[in-house]
C-alpha cells in the first residue's frame, strides 16, 4: 500500500500493493501553482514488503559500477536509467519547459555545459537569456538572481562549488533569507541556490568544504541535500516550484551514481526525510554521501546481527522531526553520521533538536559522527580519515547498542 | 504664453520678468495647480558627461508641475523633520537616516519615470518611499514599529518596500542593493517590459566591489539598469576625498557612460533621469552622479558637525536648497504669492501631524506576527520554522 498525499480531484489509481508510485497523467504547463501533482513519499515503514525490495535496490558504494546497477534493476520495471547529474538536468529541463520564468545563472553553465554537466545542452535549447553565463562574481550574480526573484522570475543560481558561495554570503543571508520578512510579506524570493560541495577526491582544502553548517541559521531559507538520482530530480523540481529560497546541496562524488527512475513526473517533498532501511535497534540519521557509507556499514551490521534503521534526512532546514521522532520512539538510540563539520554542524543542531523534543525516549546519549574540524588535507590517506568511514560507523553502533 | 529664460545663479538671481501680455499674470494658487502652460527654464549647471552625449540644459515645465514639486518637497521636508523630533522623543528607535536636503533627487526621478519602472535604494528611503506612492501613515507607523506600517512594523526605518509601485527597498547593508537592482533590470529585460531600474547608492557605497561586478554583468548583458550615486559628499563621517581615490563617481564606470548632475536642482534631476531612461533602454547601463547634500548627520545618532562645519551646512542651505529654488521660480513666474506658499507649508505640517497622531494609535504587531512571513506558505506545505514539532507537513 503506497502512501499518497492526495492533491486535487484527479482520479488516482493505486496499481499494485508493491508499487510505491502512482501513474500520473502527463502534465502540461499550468499557469498557476495549483498543487495538482502528487508528492510521493517512500513510506516504506508502512509496507513491510517494500523494505527488503528497497534494500535490494541499494547502491552501496559511492560510485556505482555498471554491473551493480544492472543487477539491481534486473526485474524490468518501467523507468529509465540515468546518472545523478542527468537526473538533475532532467528535473531542471522539465521545470524550464513547464515555466518560462525559470532561468539558470552561474559560471560556465551555458556554452560550456556546466562544470559537472548538469546544464549541458540547455543553453542551445533555451538561449542566452535563460541559461546565463556569468563572470566570476558570485556576490553580484547571486544578488542579481535575488533581485530578479523579487519581481517574479525563478532563477536557479549555480555555485560552481558551494565553497564559492561564501563570497555571496551577504546576499544569501541578508537579502535572500530576510526580504520576505522585512517587507512584511510583499516579496517572495523563489530562488534555488545549488551546487556541489563536500569532500571529493583530493581536491584540496578550499574545494572540499562542507558548508551546510554556515547557512543553517539563516532564517527564511530552506536547505535540502540530495543523495540519489531519484531524490535529486525530485528535490530539484520541488525546490524550483517552491516559493521560498532553497539551497540544494549536491555532492561532488555522487554525480555519477546510476539509478533507475520513473518515467512519470514526480516531485519529492522538501521538508521530508527518506526512510532508507527500516529497522529496530538503532536509528542512523544521515544525508548526502554519508548515506552510502552508512549503507555499507549496515551490511556489516546486519551480518553481525544488528538491525539499524537508516533515515536519509534530506531536509537540513527544517528538520523532519516527525519522521525522526517516530523512529526514535521505536528504537530509542540515535546515531548521526554526517560529513559536516563537528563544531556547529548539522549534526550538532540535530542532536539539540532531538534531545529537546524526544529526550524521554532515548536510552542512550545521541552519538554524532562528523568530519574532523580540519581543513581537508590533500594527501589521500589524510583525506580519508577526515570523513567518517564505514568501520567507524560499525564501531559506534556496537557501542551504542551495548 | 509667458515664457521666460531663467538663468539662476547663486543667491541674487537676475530674474527676467515674464513678457507682459494682455492676460493677467497674477494667478491664484488653485488655478496655478491646474495650469499646464509650458514654461521653459534652464538648469542651474550644465551637465558633465563621460562617454556619452550631454542632455540639454533647457527644461520644459509648467506652473502645475512647479506647484506639485513644491508641495511634494515641502511634505518630504516636513516629514523628515517630524521624524527627527519623534526620534528624540524615543518613539522611533534604532537607526533613522534622514533625507532632508536631498528631496530633489527623489522628486525629480519620480517626475521622469512611471510606477512600472523600479527604484531600489539603501537605508535613506523614507522620501523615496513617499515619492513612490507610499502614505505618511505607512511611513510613520513603520518608523514606530506599528502594524499599520508598510512592512507591518517588522522592517523599520531601513526596510520600506512597496511592491505594487515598484519600490524595492530599503536595504541595510549598503552596496548589496546594487546587484539586486541589476537583477531587477535583468527581470525587466527578460519580460521585455521596456522599463528601467534605478539602483541608488551613496558615495560611501560606491567603493563596494559588488557594484563593479554588477556593472560589468549589466554591461555584458545590456541590462536597462541605471546606477545613481547620491553623492552627498560624506560616507557617514568620512569625506569623499578620504574614501575614494577618484571621487568622480560618474566616471568610475569606465566603459559605462556617466553623467554628473546637480542633485539639488529638481529639473536637472528630472532631465537626467529622462535621458538615462532612454539611454538604458537602448544601450544598456548608465551611471548618474547626483551632487547633493544632507543637512542632518548620517543618522540621528550623528550630530553631523564633527566632520563638517556648521558654516558649510548653512551655506548649502542658503545657496542650493531645492525647495528655495522652486520657491524663487514660483515667484519669478508669478505663479503664487508668498502667503500661498506658506499656507501650503502649513497644510503639509498639518498633514504630517495628523498622520503621526493616527500612526500613534496604530497597535503594535501581535506576538504571533513574529513567525509569520518567515517562509512563504507556498507549495502547500505548512512550515513552522526550523524545529517543526510533531505535526506532519500538510500538503494540499
């Protein structure tokens, strides 16, 4: 039984008990923002059959190889296979076709095709006024995107690397986040700021930053982190359609992840977490690339007899305390695995939020595994130790469950 | 009809009496307010330009327009002085930046454009807001933090906005509004509106890097952006020659044309803005430097006399005050008597006092307003702030 949040009166048919998606009539562009689409939540918890099936589809290492993907999607399901950056591009293209006010601006997004090929081909299709190559001037082109959004356009601002957005921090914090409030609701800023971040393969300290923590206290913005091609496309579309400013965090190492996604149009909810693997013993909260490290650790843990529940929180601001809370009430133990910095990171906020709200349900203190508070070193061995590795996750779960 | 060439110099102007005609030249105020007969005057100074043509010094106006300018400027002046005393009686708190002395820029710009054109400025925005169609009640309510304010009391002095007439604020961090303004211009070009954006900043903010970045992008993409430097010669306490190696702000665009305008002469401002609008729609960005002056300090906490002499302030008030200039023009063309103008000023004072009284009665915002407008309730999802409690998201 798939859980569906119905929208309007469109006749919705639930095909089979094991399908977790619905077939939508294909949409043409709509003038208004009426919610006549379906937001599908993978509420695997409600359907015991969905659990193992989902686990079978799991991509357990960061960069999937062709063989894995082929094996995982062997039973022929409708849908098409693509890589994560292609999924982002598909979402972007669909939204640009649907709404003429959507435009993309960033460095090398146009003629070059995007530094990670997310916008490849769009400039030829939509022209220079909708896919805009900017000079290297983050502060001003972010400001320009926000100014354009004040009038009703929906720009997508791409930071070539999230670290570069620090140059635009004033615009993001003061103008993007606050204008809706300080104008008493007169202006909305439907802007999407996206770009890759996270620790890559020896990219050096300034190009391997985990900046989610810096943006999380800005009032008025929403932050989401995508981790699979499915949720990348869904979150991209949701972010574009949202009337609030959304920062979409992608990860450099996840761009080549391959997955089969549905042909039909779907949108993921911006504020909801994703249940990756339901379980009983411990709740592991994670997002972005660490999800794969966690799933790798989960394989080991299952062999050792533990049953971890893995939730990809996806929404970094606001936290989906509902899903998380239900999980905490079930398992009573929480482990947070993240790539963000230890001090003042997403994990730190999440720990505080869970403790405040669900303290009575916890049997053990919350354990938070985050990256070390150091600039990412270049040397491969040192870089590996900077982020959380599956072995550390296994150890942490074992300690937690004693 | 009565045409006169007026070349106004500093104080004693050799006013040429209008050529007599059989018609009576002494009109009453009420008639003058509707009289649209054209009068030709010259701006106080010629324009200086950088990489572009100079607009003509000769401006056409009418008694109706002259009276309107006088009335509007007197209202703005009165409003700012009233804000001064409200601040001193602690009804307005925080920062309050007053615009008196610079009214000609706001009025002249309004006269040259429509409400579909956009204006964006920094924090010295009370008069610009009024010029864009805001009411006195909205101004004073917002200044005192009441519900009736234009931003529901949540913005304050530095955050006035009026979306329906194209006034985009109202920004506390100077310099940041210029890329926003270029973004507005981008949206105008995108939607093919044939409108322009005026992005105002001061001589202090003119040294911000994001200005040059935004100018570069606007010139590359041919955006209808007009950058207006309101040069009142002091960036808070720092004189312009101490902050900028090259205080010729209109030249700083390098490849972007610029125009230097006497910002205390409302007709010069109007002419320059008209010229700039035509230019921007055809050729892309242009910079206007308005040479203006503020009588008050930078804000209410700045006496304004530690970095400049009182003589300088009173000198400018005597020689270049924009309202005095209009008054002399009105007398020179016999459009109204001194008593009539004084009556207008009294009327403006009364309007301001009434608005203040009404604003004082407006209630403070409800505590629940703390959490409204943080997010847009779009996309059908209820958002309660970063820590959503156990209520599930409600989709439509």
